[in-house]
C-alpha cells in the first residue's frame, strides 16, 4: 500500500434522518483524530490524496448529503444542524476531542463546530475560507480556478439538490462576532496566493479576529490543498504536532 494511495475504511452513518458516507484513515491510531471538512459539492475521493499523507493520527471525513456516496437529504438543513450531525458521528467513534481542518465551505463549517462545541476542538486549520459566506454558489467558481483547470481534478460530484442544500445551509452565514471566543484555540489559516475564489484578504479577516491565529499564504489557487497535497499535508501535520504553549509563556 503506497503512502499516497492508502485506502480508508468506509462506513455509512445514519444520523438524524441522514445517511452519510464516512471515510477513516488509520482508524484507532492513538492521539487526537483529525476531522477534514470538504468544499461544497466535493466528495471524499477529492480529499483522499491529501488525507492519506497526514500520518501519525486517525483522519476522517464524510460526504455531505447529496454528495458522493451520501444520498440527498429529504429536507434542507442549516449550519448548526449539520455541525451537530458531524459531532454525533464523532461521539459514535469515541472522539471526545478532535482537531478540525476545513476547506472553503468546509472551513465555514469548521468554524461553526468550534463555536458551537467549545472545548471539543483542540486545534483548528482553516483553508481557503472566510468568516462571511455571503456569495451563494461560490463553490461553482472553483470550476474556473487556475488549479482546477490545470489539474483536471473532478471535484464536483454533488446532485443538484445536494448543491442547493449546501448553498442554503451557509447562505448569509457569518462567524463575525463569535471568532473572538476562540482565542484559546490554536488556529492555522492557509490561503492560496493565486486564489481568485477566496482571496487572502478573507484569511486576514479570520486571523485578525482569532487571537493568536497564524496565517500563511501558500503557493496555488483555490484548490491548493488538493493540487499541492504533499506540502499542505506536511504543514498540517507540523501544526497539529506542535506542543501547546505553557501557561507561563502565554501569560
């Protein structure tokens, strides 16, 4: 089994009327597991080359309703509801404390989880995302992203209803006013230097509002976590492996 193509264990979780496909790499590895939340319309196969390279911990992700191997939801859902669904799955896995990494739409959901479930998130990684989701259908702009066009990646695997419900879940969503409460949460913000979908200014907004957050501009466009998977997986791993600052140093 190669380092990049390591296959995850796949399961189906039924939560609050939703059937969600879940993938787990290195299931049962000691330490804090990492949850990865993908962009709008993207399934776990798009993230697999990135997640397979994050070693030394369990890594898991899921297809949102109407995406990849998860059937459409019967009813629309909001950000707080889907955050609760995700954390119910974490509970089933025995994950009381998790690290969370979110890309684009998933980065907004990662913020929602950190805000909604204080004390459950150890470290937070936000990639190509924003504190204000005010542009419905912003995920479709990735179809014209430089990385997307150059790589040939097939990121969108959602049904029309899946895309509609994901868009509606974050329409008008904002974490502004809540991010200051994450000042005790170590946070890494990564933005693509050529990202025309989520320019670096959105990352600056996040870093300005989360006390102590580290922001870095990295090579690539909007899909840099996938097209630069080796470098990004290494950076995420290094951040998650950092020791917590001592109380004396933080004083």
